[in-house]
């Protein structure tokens, strides 16, 4: 991912913060879908966040698995959809590097939460504000299409991918 795309994604993720996390693996035992709060996006294109620690032991889960993040926020005119690989972080050094909070808060979070780093492989940015400035004729055409054909207006994504 080039630097401009990464900076763009970092800014948009910081602005939205909230995402739905989906574990898309075929494993029998996997982390459930949940709402997460992005803590940071590092220079390697990894999104860091906590999920609730499952009742099972973490070592019973796959350490890395395919996943998806859908970032959104009410009142914002854009959203992000990302696919990539998620990693359960258990290394104490990595845990201490990422959580820039007091030790007692970090220990409480680690005992009740699991730290995930998500490597962005593919990102799509959807901007809905472009479609809100339609002319009256375009609005009538869209309404007519929805009424007759049951069509919904489509948003074309901006795709951001890694350059290998």
C-alpha cells in the first residue's frame, strides 16, 4: 500500500473509529462478530483493536485468520470496508508497545480483552456525499427506477490495494 493510501486510510479510520469485526474463517471455533474501536493504524497498514476475550482459552483459537472490518459512523457521509488477515496478539512485548495506558488499566484490559492486529489487504472507500447533490431530474430518475424495477442506487467504491 503506498504512503498516500495509508495516510488517507489512517485519517478516515481515526475519524470513524467504530467498525464491525467479522471473522471469515471456516474454523469451528472462531471469534464472534462484534463492534470494535480502532486504537491505531500503524505504518505497516495494521489496525489495532481489542475484542472481548472468549470464554475458551485463546490458545484454542487459530492465531491468524481471514477477517473483515466495516467502518461506519452515524452522521458521516462515507464508510470503509476492509478485508485482510487478523492476528491474535499474545506476545507481552507487543502488548505493552501498543497499549499506551497505565499498567493497571492495561492489565485489566488484557485480562478481559484480546488484542487483535488486522493487516489490511484490500480496502474500499464509499463516499455517499457525491450522491446527495443530484439534480431534480436525477432524483426523479432514481425514484422511478426504485419504484418500477426495485433498484437501489449503487455507490461505486474507491479501491485501495497493496502494491506487491
